[in-house]
């Protein structure tokens, strides 16, 4: 069964200060005729700075701005949205490098509907995760979520319903997963993107789980392009290690990571939400 995971906002506090003390010593040397005095300044090695204390994590309340949003949403935060894949189907074999993701939404929604507010750029949405890469947000279920330049081989898609501040819904039907195989896929030297250009996977580790011969053959046509892109700066939140997500066993415990993502500055770093989906297991506080 899937565990219901409580949201945690955590505050990371860095404690301790490094104090460096610089000492200067003076020595006077007079020669035999007393005509010259030389003053030498000696700086001894600086004392080693004490190591800063280890960061500590603590559970804190939701930020006030989140509480205000919740108050304006009525019963939406008590909803139990249910998702289902229309495309791709579990175990599908797909020819070509473009994948259209289609979902249906049902359940006790209490007004919950994915959409983006043009003024704020926020709104209810679905988190879509390709293989083991960071998610992208899907706001309009009336239109397919298009994946472009998907590479050949096995892939996994995971989805779950989310609030505007990226807190996921933890009811059992919110999370869904499918595996599929692409034949004649895209260019492994280029990233997999959405129709609007958001990076879903950088593909630099696309051959990590292939047999050596298959990986060599896949790399050969794209070697020059890959070398040209080797020094490009990675997109924030997308520089991920090789993934074995294509071989996920859906019957075993699985943690699907969601937040934090990217860089937090200013007030946004005061309380950071840790959010993930846990399948086929329970946390200790929930009976695990």
C-alpha cells in the first residue's frame, strides 16, 4: 500500500562562527656601530579556525503566506484527486521520439482543478517525472503534455497531483506510474524537452544502463555534438546522475522525490518544504 506522508517544512540553521586571530611581533636589531636600526615584522601562522557546527534541521510551521493561500482555497486541500494514464499505456512500445502524455482527473475534488493563474504564474498542477529526473508542472489537462526528443529504450513516467506551492496530495489515487519503451528515439546529444522547451532530461547519462556494445553504437553518431556540449553549464536542478528508472519494480518500496528543487534565496530559504511520495512502504511515524 502507499503511505500517507505528512508535509514537513524544515528550517536549516547553520551555527558556529570562525574566528581568525592574526598576531604581529616586532624585533629590533642594531649593528655594531649603532648607525642602523632594522625593524622586522613577523606574522606567525594563523591559528586553525574552529570547525563550524553541523547544520541542524527542525520542524517548523507552514509559512504565513502558505496559510493565507490555504484559507482562500476553501475545501480544496481536503480533496482526494485521482489520476489515470490515458497515454502512454503501461508496457507500451512507442515508435518515434515524441510522447504525448494524457491524464484523466476524477475523485472527490472539492473544487480542485489544475490551472495556472496568468497574473501569478501559480496554480494547482500535476507533477510529471520522466525516469529519475526533476519534475515539470502540468497545468492544463485538456491538452496533452508533450515530451520531445525522448531517447530509445525503456522509460518510466510518474505523476501526482500538487498544490500551487508544490505540496503533493497523498491520497492513494493521486500517484500513478507507467513504464514504456521507445523505438527509434531521439538524439541522445540533445535534451528531452516539453513542447514549451522545459528540460525533462539532459540525456548525458542516457546510455548508463545499456550494454557496452549498445551504448557504443548509440554514442557513435552523436560524438561530435556531445563533445561540443560538454562544457555547457547544466540547467539548475537538471544535472542528475544516471538513472535506472526503466527497471523499477512497482511491487517494491519506492520513494519518488519532489521537493526541494532549484535554489532558495531570501525569505524562501527560511522554511524549506521536503516533499516526496512513498509507495509500498510506510514511514516509522505512520506505522512503518
